[in-house]
C-alpha cells in the first residue's frame, strides 16, 4: 500500500504526486506523471519509459527495483491499466528520455535532476559521531579536539601571510615603484632582478617607448606618477620626469615573462604602509 504525501500550496506538481511505499521508498506513478509531462496518451509515454529502462540497464541498475510494474484499477470499464511505480532514479531517466520539445518535459527534467542530486548528497553526508561510553572516553575525545584545534590554529597562522598576500594581489589595486616591484619579483626563486635590471627587462619586452612612456597595449601594466622638485635658485616648484610605476597586473605579467616559479607574495614588503598607491 502506498501513500501520497501532502504538499504545501505552491509546491511543484511533481511533489504533489510523489508517493511512499510500505518500505518508505519514494516513487512516482508513471500514469500520474504522463499528463504532467505533456503526454495526452499513455502509448506516447511508453517509448520514453522503454528508453529509460535501457539506460538504467546499461548503468547496471535493477529494472525490477526501479521500474516495478503495477495495475491501476479501471473499475467497470475493463481490466486494470498498466502502470509503473518509478523510483526517483527511474523517473529522472524517463524525464531525460522524454520529448525535448515539450516544455513540460523540460520542467520534469529540471525537477528530477534536482531531486536526484539532493538524494546523492544526502547519501554521502557523514554519520553523526558516536557518543562517548564513559567519562574517560569523553576526556580523550575532548583532548583530541583540543589538539586538533591547536594544529588548525597553527596552520592558519602559517597560511595567513600568504592569504593576505593573495588578497592584495586579487584586489588588483595599487602600483609599485621599480625598487619595490623588483623586491617582490626577486623573492621568486626563478627570478633574479633589481631596479635597474627590471627597467632593462621592461624595455626589452617593449612595454615602453621613447622617454619610457608606456605603450597603449601595456597601460594596464604600467602607469606614471607625476613628480616635482623645487628650483634652488627661484624656489619655484617645477615638474620632473614622471616616475614609472608597475601595477599589480603588471607584476603578474612580468612575473610570467621573467620565468616566475612560485606564487607572487606581497607580505613583508620593505616599504612602510602607504608607499604603494
């Protein structure tokens, strides 16, 4: 004997026809599923059921368990009508083998795909830990958790600088002087550079043109910061040659071009906070 599970208003029509057998197994009547999938006649749904059976058989699933046949009482009209009590997996396969041009079939596919995924996730949830048998066992378990927490705290402390460095890198903001950029790049075991050698590399990679002005193709990698100086004689503030700055995107680019082997790190920079724009 089976039971139809009452569903709240507004729930899926596929939920409304879900039944539970005597063993607590969810199933869907193929006859009830037929109109919800947009089929007016039972005979039109049968090919999808047969294709679903073949798919299940090819996957090693039991046809008897997933597609058990049943007879629906037809009353005085004649013998009972053929039906199948489709498991969740079987209903999913029937939906996937239905007419793809029917919007009702698409709705069934979406519903049973979600239901099947939820069931799979529920099956792999870890079991609840067993309760301690006595005080000694509980104390041992508690000490084990304390030790695990200490190890986790130590691991977090170890990874925190790298995590902070990644956050700076991922933010893609700020720019760095040649000196600071060279320091960051030089921390990679595969790169040996300094301020002057880095400038040589930038010119070699054709990132700048005459006057060390960044090419348009490298405007996301390089930028210029205006500089000024005070004339000793007149005391007037005069413009100096702009300072070439390297953006975070530029550091990524140069790190790759220079043969970097390790992730870029921004922790423990030599300059005080605020030196990077």
